[in-house]
């Protein structure tokens, strides 16, 4: 049975998951953020099978999350580098890391201590904010119906 695709879905979360939603893809993106670029290094760092890694790297390149760069003579060596689209996943990856540290911490490990390179300060918890920069939660938001002022239908 084929996996359902969400390319044409109205849900942006479903469309995003279509491109980077499986755990191997997100772990490859995370490793890319750590500076991993070569196929053999991804394989070693992640312990992933070659066929799965090849599939995920191809899909991430096809979706514009990574770019494949020829760094050897006659196409003999390639690196995979994050594109702007891939780098834009940084807050998503940080939010997932923080959520995982809170709700599923490693039994014998302390959370990764990420710090701002300029100030040396710890990275704060990722939060959704309103227009004033104040933190908001799920209870503070709503989806307007199509007939309300400011909806896509009215503003188009």
C-alpha cells in the first residue's frame, strides 16, 4: 500500500511533513546543521543503511532542503549542504529538541547545552509570540472563518 502524499493539501503542516516528516530526514537535517556533509559521514553518524540514506538524501535534494555539491574531480565526490529552505528548519529542530528534552529526556544524559555564539548565553525555549512579542499558547489563537474580516477570502 502506497503512502499518502499531501502535496496538494490545504494544510501547511501536512505539506511540510511530506518533505521532511520522517525521522531519518529530520535527523539528516540535524546532522547537516552540525556540519556533516558527506554520505559516508551521515552513514557513520546516524548508523543508517546506505539505501535508506540514499533515498532520503535524494528526496531532501529534490525538495530543495539540501543541495548536492560536486567537490571532487570529474564528479567523483559530492557533499550535501543545507539550502536556505533547509536552514529555515533551525527553529523547528530546536523546538523539537527542547520538547524532547522536556518530555522524553535521555536517561543518563543531560540535554545538549546550546549557546548563543555572540553572548555565550543559553538558547531560550522556543515560543510562539503575538505581534507584541509576548508568548502565546494554543488557547490564545483561533482560525477565522472565511467570511470574517482579515481572512484570505476578504484580503485577496
